[in-house]
C-alpha cells in the first residue's frame, strides 16, 4: 500500500492519485492535514491510529509519499484558533501561535515515527537543513559556493560580489497593504548606506559567474536534469524565478557521470530518495552545488523537457507494491 500524507491543495499529489485511478491501482490511502481537524481522530500510543472512518494498517504500508503534510498555514482551524485567542493573549499571541505549531508538529513527528521503517518520498524528517546539506555536498566531492552565516557587515571576499538568500526554505508573506513579499536571491553590497552594521544572522555567499543553472529532479538514483538559461536577462541573472515578459529557455541536459556519482553519494548520506537539486555551471565549466528542495514542484522540470515525471513516479510507486497486473506505462 502507498500512504499519501499531504495537503488537499498539493497539485503534484493529486496528479499521482488521478494516474493511479486511470491505471486501476487502488492500493493507496490519502490522509491530508485537513483530515486531522475535520474528522474524528483517535491515536492510541502503541496502538491504533484512526482518522475519520479509516484505520492506518501499518503492516500493509510499503511506501509513504509525503508532500506538505505538516503545512498549517492554509488550515482554517489553525487560523481561527489564532484569531479567537488574539485579544486574550495580546502581545504574546505570537507565542500562542508558536505553541500550537509546536504541538501539531509533535503530533506529525509521532505519526512519522510509527512509519519510520517504510520507504519515504522524501525523507520523513521533512525540511532539510541547507547548511548541513552544503557541508555534506562538499564532503561528497561537490564544489559549493564560499558560504558564510553572519550578523555583521563583512568585506567582499570575491571579485564577483556577494549574494544573500534564506537560510531556511523561502516563503511568501503578506504586508499590511496586501503586497506579497517573496524571499528570493539578492545581490548584497555591504557598503550600501541602508545596510545596518548589525542584523539578524543571515546567509551570504560569493556570487558565481554562471553560464547557466541546472534543476535536477531525482528519484532513487534516476536523474532528470534541465538547463535553465537565465543569463539572457538582467532580471533573472540572480534568480530565474523572477517573472519577466520574456520567457526563460529550459532544455534537457546530460549530467557528467562523475557529478551523478557525487550527487548519489550525497543523497544517500542525507537519506533522501527524491527531490530537486539546484546547481550552476560557471563560466570556467565547473559544476557548483547550491541546494536540494525535497518537495519542489517537479512539473517545472517535467513539462519543458517532456520527462512525464508524474507517470514515471506513479509507475515507480506501483512497482514498489509489486502489482504486476497493473498497467505500467
């Protein structure tokens, strides 16, 4: 059995479920974040786990496909609990919010623990620590940008300049006037008068003079690389996600065998079976590792390159369950 732990709005998971239905594959169960709030739930420690009218039979589960299951931000029950108690808690409402999130994540952690011996896509631990992954990448033989975490202005240590980006996963936030603020990669000039001499600990890297970017989706040592020619426009040179009037060019790519080998070593070291890897090929022809997103939207790699990843992933999961009578495309 395949167990989906997800959120109702995750497009990639819904696409896989639709493919399962088309293939006549029924050996799966879907549990969403909303189910935990909207249905009766009873979890007995060292006993049964029942959500709504479904009992999770841990003995029958082969693999877990987990995408955005611990995401509370789009859950009305969570938002309403914050609103209902905002005035009561006053200034400490942020602590109340953090407490509710901690309680929920502890519950999710226990469910993950009960499934710890299953095959996970991606890893049960959820978000990766970017800093640890960078160090592990270097130890696997991959080149990484020179990287610092600092709370003070520092001198430019590279002739190509410096950039800053989120230490944790990038997020979107709304300002008071409704403006959507996104956390993208930005070039930084520590001599600029608007930059304070002291600030919250931040990630800073040497800027790389890149030839092109690479987005590489992988699942169980199978790699599906895509080159992103983001250098053609000034707006996208630092971050191809910035929207422009001129489309960015995406093409299939062949990774060198030694890079595949090093990436495989890295993914095994951090116990990750699937995800999207970001790399850069610089003007010197060197491959520079940036980061891994375990739950990125792999459709942005699949569609331009005609990889049909939804079907490849579905077939991969079905094979894990050894359902030989199910059509594999």
